[in-house]
C-alpha cells in the first residue's frame, strides 16, 4: 500500500478521464462519486453497506463536526475514520459553504468568518488556519482549502472580490496545512460564471501548488446549462496531472455531463436525501415511490439492478413502507440510489477505458428518455 498521495491517469475518451488516486488508506477509482456523511454517517446506511455500493471514499462536513461532537472530541477518540468505522479515505470540506448557507448572523473579514451556530447559537470564528486545524484533528485524507462560496447571481465586482479573498485564504490554508505526508490539500477555483475570473483563480492556485483542484461555486442555483458552460472551460484551466473535483454535484445527468468535460470527482447529498423522501433514481429516470400507481405492483424498482431493494422487494412493498414511515424505507431507497450512482461511475470508467464515452452517453440518455415502466 502506498505511503504517499498520488494521482495516475489510465485512459481518456474525449475530455473524460479514468484514473486512480492512491492514498495510504486505499485507492480511489476515478471518476469517483463520494457519498456525503455529513455528521460522520451516511444517513440510513451502515459503513459496510456504503462500501458494498462501490464507494471508495466518503465526504465529511467540517462545519457540522466542529459544532457537534467537536473536532477535539473526535481526535481524542482516535480520529474520524475510527469514530465512524470507515477505514477507507475520507475527504472533508472546509466549512466555508455551510457557514454561508446555514449559520445566522455571520460577519466576514479578511481574517475569516465569525458566525453563530445553527444548533445552539454559540459563537465561532473560522479562519483558514482554524479550518486546517479542525481537518487535521479529524484526520481526513483529503483536506479542502477554506474559501468563500458566494451565492449566484452576483455582480462581477463582488464575485471578483470574493474570489481574490478566497485565493489569499488558499495561500494561508497551504501554509497552515504544513507537511503532512499521505494527506492531500485541494485548492478551490472560484470566479462564478466568468471565464476570465476563473482563469485568474486557477493561475493563483497553480502558483501556490496543491495535490488536487476543485471547481467550486457551482450547483448553487445557476442551472445545468450555465454550469456546463463553465465546465466547458474551467477544468481545462486546472493542471492536467492532478485530480479535478466538482463540489456538490449532482443529479445523474449532471454527473455524466461533468465527467464528459474532464471532472474526476463529485459529491452530493442527493442520492441519500432523495431516498429518504421517496425519490428513486433508476436507469429509466426518476420514480416517486409514494405515488399510488405502485401500491399493487409486484415488480422491482429496476429489474436490471442488483441492490437489496431491487433484488428482494417489490414496488408495492417499498410504497407501503414509505407511506407507513417505516425506517426500512429510508434504508432500502438510500441503498438503491447510492448503488445506482456508483453503477454509473463504474460504467463510465469502463467506457473511458475502451475510448467509448460517447457510446455510454448515448445509451444513458436513451434509457432515461424511455421513462418509467408502464403501470400494471
């Protein structure tokens, strides 16, 4: 097993790339989808079950874990991997996005952000240095720079101001991260939808030097068309020989479109959150299990799927346990969604390996266009 963090590209198909991220805790096959374990758990799933879906790496949330149970407590208890019983790689975000979106009464300065906890109203000060310290205490394998994620739409001057401050924070994050063999620090490109600002951000990050690079500030309400327009140029502005991570994406067709444009890693709460609300992703599009059309249907969600929900239960049963608010509903539907997302990743890796990403993409969209199977 490797003692270092490294990235190896194996194949390309157009701009789509397949590779391996090597870490001391195991290999991450790319393109990779990272399930989100917000509070040190992927909701409704056991860690072993998440691994069975095909996940090589999980994401943890710095903001949530620093507030509860606290990074210091997790460190005393042996670090995040031990704490949550996941021995494979973990990526932690910097806390910046949640500070912007969840906390009330935040006050920003060049130094960092002062905010009140959404849990108990307690006051906290988060800086690039403190974010690096928290992520070190958690023991995550991939650490994200502390940045500001501005809400779109915003004026160009505001996006430029925010991006330049994030680049200064990136430099401070790099310095505070220090020398940690086997661990990686990723820089985050900002700049909204503006190609010139994105280029300036990428140049600033490359000058600092990181083990990987993220495209930040997308999937914040700008819509898929605008996001894809940015992804047509943004990944190309980042180093070719390092992993490229698109933060907070997304739906299956967002993921396929991002990989097509050169993205290697993604994360999103969507498969797990949707599973808990009865929304199921299948090869033939989205199924809403709460609809009455499923109540007498003896067929599986997707007959081509090998997950436990599809292998062992009918749509009628899944409809019943969802309507009855039984816990098994969240468990089975989350498992199915995560399995399906990982299946897409595996299919894309296989297609890139034989230089036929275009063929995969055609079949993916053709199956989704069919819509759900006819009611019984």
